């Protein structure tokens, strides 16, 4: 009688199924508002004076907080510049300027117009002869973001009244997204107030710094 021999089974390796990678949701894309949408939100009361924001490059950006040196310097500059403006120019403090993708509110702006020009609209960037930011805690934003926005909008001259280094940084000749000429004026020096290419007055830096 022949005894059956069971076949030898060779174990086979089993490859486990590939592990599914966790699904990671893409971060949400920040929404960018147009200038018109921003203005409509203000008109219908979605944004009020209690919302301390301004529209910069399509985004609602909190305004920098103000302190006594900042406000005192603004008052100081107002008293110096206002009497020097020729007829046809308006002195504006922390009021809106309409650009293509932004509606910044520079600390001071000198706009072409009369007492009735801006009753129903904000000045356009091409109507601004000079924009000024008084800077301490906002210095980085004013040097980078505001300079880029103002240059791209074609604002011909932009001053940063730098309270930290006690100097006035004058930006002129905007090309693309930057100013091609930047000059720093220190205490003891004088700088020109220029509107429409005409030097209106020579100003002492000491008369603009606290």
C-alpha cells in the first residue's frame, strides 16, 4: 500500500496594501476685495468708524495704533505745511485716497482741488501731490507696503517722517512698484516742498520733527 505524501507548501509573502495618505485640506485662499466692494461696505454700514481698517492691495488691514508722539507730530506738520499750500491744493489728514487696488488713508496728503472737489468722492492717486506717513511702530509697513502701493499708484512724492531715526525719508520718481529715488533728510537740514514740479518752499527738518 502506497502512502500519499502531502505536498510541501512554500509560504508566499503577502504585500500589504499601500497605506492611504491622510487627506490634507488646502488652506483657504484669502478673499481680496475690490475698491468698489470696500466702498460699498462702508456705504451700507458693514464697516463703520469703529472698524479701524484700511484696504491695502485688496485686503482689510488693521490700522496701526497711534500714540502721543505720532499725533503731536501730525499737528506739528499741519501747522507748518498748511499755510504754505498754493491755491488749488487741499490739505487732508488721515482721509482716503483711491488707488486701483487699495484705499489707504495716509496721515497727511496734499491733493489737487478746492473746497468742493471731494464732497462726493475720494481723491485719486493722480491728484495727490504729496503723501506723508508719520512712522514709529509702523516704520516697516510704511517703508515696504505703503511705498509699494503709493509707487504703483503713481503718487509722485511720498515722505516718511521717521520718528525712530529722526529723519525724513523722501521718495520720488515712482517706476512700477518702487520709488527710484530716496533721500534722507536729517535734523539741521532743509528739504523742498514740491508740487507739480515747482518748489513751493524750503522746509527745515526741525520744523517737521518733534
